[in-house]
């Protein structure tokens, strides 16, 4: 168990600033574990979004030391020891609060796209077409559209 300084952005669409939290880490901790520990111990109002904690959903996306990364997949031991870990909301999307960004654009985009089969030209090969019925449904690659 070691001590680490987490420099976490706190704020809303009108602005904010980084706040330092000194907390402990355990072997195998990922950034999300440490953020949740901060929430449990000192900052219960710290907003942070996550769902799967398995690198599948993307909801924990944040900027960690200036790079966009998943908080649930970034191990503490991958970062420089002895330096503060800087965690900020992802810049691509507008901030809602603290580490939570409004990613609704990302989920709405598939509904605005024309499914690929409709864009097909005469003579195109359909063997490698994707099925694009609904963005939340699993896509199957390499399945012919029947
Ligand atoms: S919580 Fe789902 S990707 Fe991190």
C-alpha cells in the first residue's frame, strides 16, 4: 500500500479547477479504484461515471496525465511513481460535472448514418457487409445481408 496524490478536475460547464487528494493505493489498483476510494473517504460529491469496470462500455473515459484513457483499465503502476496523477474529463465532449462529460452525441450518431447496404452500388459484393440495425445490438462482421 502506497500513498499517491490524485489531482482531480472539479467543476461544471462554467469552469473549474484541479483539487489534490492524497490517498492510498493497493497493488493492482486501477485509476477508477482510487477515484472511488476518494469518493468514499473524502469527496462523496465527486462525479464520476462508470459501468462495466472491464474496459467494455467506455463510460469511464477520462484524460489521465494528458492522455485519453479508460480509468478502469489504467493501472496505477503504469504511471510515474512519486508524481501526482492528473485526472480530467475528456476534452472531446462538453463537461457536465467533474469527471463526467456529455457523450450523448456519441450514442446519437449511429441513428443519423445511412446503413451501408442502402449505399450499395450495383455489382458490389455483399459478402462482407455489416448488419446495422440498431447501435445497441451486436454487430456481426462478415455475415451476408440476406
Ligand atoms: S467502466 Fe466500462 S470501460 Fe471502464
